[in-house]
């Protein structure tokens, strides 16, 4: 019997980075899923710079990948210049970044969506949600209504509308409604959502003008080829997945650029008061940089190709909403840009977002059952942050329908856990992006061990397919076997291994050491150690060798961190009911009671992280919880 066209388990609204991961995760979890989006052509579109990863963001990509998501594989299929950032620093902050071919990226995502069993695609603008009162249980979502009046029904809906909700573009004094350049806004849906009890505010973001690369003079710029060895994003990926590689270039703004900007500040919507929303602090516009860092004579600009078969380049670092005539003048004052032809104007966009403290850590809204929010609408910025939330929301939407408990990673388990916990506990009043400094357990949460941290749980949740699981299990076993092998090889001042190590590696041995102990020494690495016949053969898989080496070198820190995590965990998982009577906790100050009532944390761990919370208040809470048992 043909499936009812209008009835699904999960509906995902929006085909951006959050929406595609949400739809794929939901379908992989066995839910009949419908992805509704404005335009099938823009599925997987990158609104801003075609680049994936970076510090903190690369970690998210690897975690999404470990949970069976698509972003890392799409980046491998589209990455045209690869870099390993912080390569000379500690393993916690090393990160992968690739410049992507915009169109290859989009094609890969579209293919992934189209080939996912259980996932149906339909092009439509959603104008409203169907929400019914569920008796004593409060409101519950029942489906959506499209612009043309079609009704699709589902007990779970994931909203991932990005910058489109009441989106408003600004270029100088000109402003108009749009979701992003060339796309319609979601105005009706935004108005309908404002009638609901969600806390809505405005944020803004911006993008630079795009330039025809054939009109630039590269001879005055510095070439930045990709790194060798070239990183690969996906655990199941390889260099064979990568397309042709190209270079990026570096140039600078000049004093004249800054003079042009200063003279036109009164025409900038950011400074004239035309824009109300707060912009991304870590990705400021060029006018913002010139004002905030007035002492700097120039700012770096990365000249990044938009793709292999297109002439456009993305000048990373000059995001602006100044009027077009000023954009043209400032662009042409940049070294190598004297004859630059702008193909698209830069602009800023303001949009509605929801206070993420209205969400549970599953990303389900607290006020409407079965309704999940993910991506930019939760106050974040960036493809990776959006995709990470999408995966968790899509998974939990499916689990909601299947009456399974929700799952969200802990802070010590994944950056995805840090991201979600920060959002739902602390909220945000500026676009939130991920940094390694946001994680207290950075050394645990490395890019290189994302698979070891998350693939097992991803498999249990039904997100990881057989091929990935087999590959993962082989790597995990190989790491364990090599660690055990090195742990069982002994070198002492009196045995041949010890004498060989002393003579060849120039190390002093005062007592017996295992090869694993030797690996902990700062002057030794895995390759040197296993070059000795006594400790050979080295494993062939570089990822296995890297893992054995990092775990050995940092074992002291890692063990201390694991002990700290275990200690924290005791409170972390102590649940607090959503209707917990904070007013009944004697000794709790009115201010802290108010904070607890507004966040309504799901666990004591989450309560501890509410800004301003004190250890004394947590003790009172614990006493009350123990009595209530
Ligand atoms: P989006 O990628 O915006 O996707 C939303 C999707 O929902 C679209 O497919 C849209 O068509 C669809 N949709 C919306 N409403 C409806 C509806 N009612 N019915 C059906 N479909 C709907 N990030 C950075 O990290 N750094 C930056 O500097 C940066 N600059 C940016 C500049 C601009 C101008 C813009 C627009 C974005 C910028 N971003 C930047 C943000 C980045 O693009 C987003 O973080 C990311 O795309 C968010 O993903 P998302 O899935 O939440 O939303």
C-alpha cells in the first residue's frame, strides 16, 4: 500500500546544514521522515564562506562524522585546499579546515539526502505549525502547514530555518526582506512563532562582496598552498575522495581602505542604528574591525576560491554592509584588488532567533512537545554548529516518536555536548561559535579521538552503519593491541633492548621501562621508538600510531582529567523534575531561585553551570532533592 503522502513520523523544516543532518539522522534512526525546504536546489547551500572546519569547528565535524553524519564526507568530496591548524601545538587544539568547492559540497549533500532510505523530500515554504493542546500534558506539535495550504502531519517537527525567520538584508541605507541574498524570507512563519510563548530576539550576521578572481593581481599577494600531508575529514574518507587542489592567497587592507571606511561610517547600517541585532563577535565586519582596532594599519584578507570551475573568489575578512559605492572603493584599495570586479555585494542580515534556554538538552522545546529547534535559530553561527545541533535534534525527534529516551552527549564526551549545554543552560545574546576554550575537558575532546569517543554510542543509537562500524572496530582493536604490545616490551640497563635504546636513541635508562613508558618521554616519538628492531614493527596505519602515541604521552593528564570527570559525574546525572518547587528550598536567595526557575535545569550538573550559581546553593538543592526521594 502506498504511504499516505501527508503523514510522517518526523518533519524537518529547512534544507540547510542543521536540516539535512537532522533529516538524515532521523531517517537513519528508522523514522519516516519528510524534509520540507524552500528550494531543492539550495539543499546544503553555504550562505557565506565555502569552508568547513577550523579550531573548535573541526572538532564538531569529526564528532558529527563519528555519529554517522554527512558533513565530513561532503567536505572530503568538496575540499580544494586543506590545512591542519595549530599543527605544532598540543593535540587538543589541532584542527582541520578545508576550503570547499561550493557546488561539489551542495551536490554531495543533495545526493546523500536523496539516497537515504526513509527520507522524503518536498519543496515548499512552511508558513505555520500545527500545535494542539494535549490535555494535562500541555501543547504538542502535530504537523505543519505550507504556504500553498498543504497540511503535513507528524508527532515530531524539527525547525531549522537558519537566518530566514523575518530575515532582513541591509546594504548601506537600503534594506529589504530576504532569507539570504537571492532567497525568500520566512515572514509568515516568523510572525506565527511570535504568537507562541517562545522568547524571540534579533541577531545579525554579514558577508563580504564576492569578486571575479580574474580581475585580481596575485603577484602582490602571498600564496598559501594546502598543507602536506593533507588531512582528511571523515573517518571513512581518504585522499581519493578529494577533488583537485588549489591555493588560497593572502593580502591586506591599507591605510586608504581604513580611511574610506571611516569616512563612510555614518552610512553603515551598523553604526547608523538601522541594525538592532548583535553580530558575531569573532567574525566582525571590516567596519567593526576598523573602529575596534583603530591602531592597526592593516588587516589580513584571505583570498579564497569559491570552487574549481568558477571565477569568483571569497575575500575572507571584509564582511561589510556599507553602501555599494563604498564597497567598490574599499575593495579597490586592497593590495592586488585595484581592478577588482565585484560580482555580488556584501550585506548584513538580521533575523529572529529563540532563546535556547527554552530548550531541553534533547533540543526539544520545553513549551511544545515534539517540537525541536536546531541551528542558527538557537543563536549559533556557523555550518558546523548548525549541523551538530541538527543531528541531535533529528535523532531525538525520531526517538520521541519511537518512545525512546532522548540522548545528548555530555560535556566530557563531545564538543557537541559543550555546545548544547552552553546554549540551554546559559543562553546567548550574540551569535555563538565554538572554540576549544569553551571545553573544560579539552584534552579528552580531541579531533583525533572523536571516533573513539562517539562511534560506539552512535552504533547503539542506530546512527552508525555496518561499514563504518567494521572500520572503527578494526582501528579500536588495533590501538588496543599496539598499546598492549608496547606495554609488554621491556627495556632495562641490562637487556639488549635497553642497550639498543640507549645506544641508538641516546636515552638514559636507570631502571626497567616498558616501551610504552619510553614513549612518554618528550624526546621520543612512536616512529623513532619503533624504528629500533627491539620495538618493531610499527603499525602501518598512521591513525593507529597517532592514537597510541597521544594516549601514552598524555596519559598522566588524561587520567587526572578522567578522575575529575568521574567526580563531577555524581552530581551531573542527578535529575531535577521540570516542576521542581524551588520556592520550597529554604535558604536559596531570591535571585538564584529566579535563575533556577527561568532555566529549569534538567540535572544538578546543569544547575551548577548557570551563571552566578554558588556551591552553597547547589548543596541546598542536593539536600532538598535527597529529602524528596
Ligand atoms: P541555513 O543554512 O540558513 O538553512 C536554513 C534552511 O531553511 C534553508 O534551506 C531555507 O531555505 C530553509 N527555510 C527557512 N525557512 C523555511 C520555511 N519557512 N519553509 C521551508 N524552508 C525554510 N557563519 C559563520 O560561521 N561565519 C560567518 O561569518 C557567517 N556569515 C554569514 C553571513 C550571512 C549573510 C549568512 C546568511 C550566514 C552567515 N553565516 C556565517 C551563518 C551560516 O550560514 C549559518 O550558521 C548556517 O548556514 C546555519 O545553518 P542552518 O541550517 O541553521 O540554516
